[in-house]
C-alpha cells in the first residue's frame, strides 16, 4: 500500500466546515500522514530538513488547501519555495521526488460554472493550477488532475457528505497503485467513475 503525505494549509481552518469534514474523514486512515503546516509552523519558520525527510518517506504528495486568490495560502507557497530546492528536488542531481505522485485537493467558494472562459473567473481551475503542475513536472513527479470541492458556501449536508465520501474513496484508490493513465482526460478526479455513487 502506498504511503500518502497530506500537506494541509489553511490559515482559518477553525472556520472551515467543509475542510474540517474532509480532513476528519481521511486524517487517521491507514497509510496517511496528515501534516498541518499552519499548526506546525505558526511562525512560518519551516524546518526544511524535516520536510524533505517527510517527502522522501512517502509515495504520494497531496497539496490540500483552499483556493486563495486563485492559488494557495502563503505558508504553502513558502513551503514550496524553501523545501523544493535546486539539486534536491530538481536540477541535474535533483531527483529526490522522481516518479512520486502529486495532486491538489482544493476547496473553492465559487461554484464550478464560474471557473471557465465564460465565467466570472475567466479561466478553469486546472489553468489556475498550472504552476503546481509545472512544479511537479520540474521535480519529475506524476501530476494528477485536482480533486475539487466547489461552491462550499452553498453545499447541502448531503452534497458535503458525498464529497467527504469521495475523498476517502480517492485516498483508497491512490493507495492501490492507480497511475496517471487511469485518470487520463479527466478534468477533476471527482468525476472518475470509481468515485460515483453505486
């Protein structure tokens, strides 16, 4: 079974009903290391050596965060800037993350239909996540489409429960050696047949 590192970044986690439900469902699952960056580094002083050791010990890296101004919260960006060093994560001798799997799990206040060329945000979520995709590519990682919980302010209890269940199923599927080919052409991982209600 593959080991998954969930790098969680949310500066207002205590106010996020949706993220709390998602996190509480997966954080104690077998093979999961749940790593809350704001809890671990409230002063933003990241222990780069410890973070590298965590990355090396896992097969799959999940960047789990709210979609803040079309990106991630500042501590996650700082984590990327400091931890993914030249000569370790990328560059001629930087192969520490080679062939690991990586993806974003995001929550957005805006509904799915506002993230398109005709919507108020002009671009798709996948287009906004291109810097993450290219970061993964540069580090030789296999980048999967995102798992996105959208329109968080208007979700019903049943819709939230469905997303929570899907996240748990996704974790299980990722641990069972699924590859990028299994998700080819998929816009969001939420849409793969394995995550749909039976």
